[in-house]
């Protein structure tokens, strides 16, 4: 599933507040980034229909971190924040490269996730799940 994330790439200065580490944000980094992701996702809804939400649930199921009951209980806001935080971390991964081409080459070589890519239309997308 493709998600247009151009606004997130354009706002990349915000990404550390959505996926920063303890080294960057201190011992409360998890709480800080989660609260920021909830707020950001409320303003910038990424999963706009049930098919997208189900696809995201399947994607996160592969992580093995949550039970089926936990995942079934996720609200739309929770799921959107989780996707926001995941994409923010991938944007930060991309920013370690000097160019889009360098990042794309690393993705093709399996050195990075390759989840983020620039479309032929100049917009940025994240590919999650199927």
C-alpha cells in the first residue's frame, strides 16, 4: 500500500520529535515521541479508509510484538500514530544519505528498508505491507 508522505518529508525537521532516541531526547524519549506521533497523526491522517487500516495491521502483525487481541483493540488514532512513527523513523534513515539517488542505491542493495521513495510525479511515498 502506498501512502503519500510528501508533507512528512517536507516537514522533516519534525521527524526527530516523532522517532527520536534517548540520546536525542533523554530518558522519556518513548513517551515524548509517542505523544508527538499521536498529535501529528491527528493533524495528518495517513490511513484514510478501512482497507488501509487493515493493511497496516497486517504489516505490524509481522513484527510479532502484539497479540491479535491487542491489535484488534487499536483505535484508528493509535494505528495512525504507529504508522506515523514508523514512517518518521524511515525518513530519518533516508536523511543519512547525501542524495535521493544514493538512498535509492542503498535500498536496492538491501542496506536500508527502501520503504520511502520519490515518485515520478515528484511526490514522496511510503510503501507499507501489500
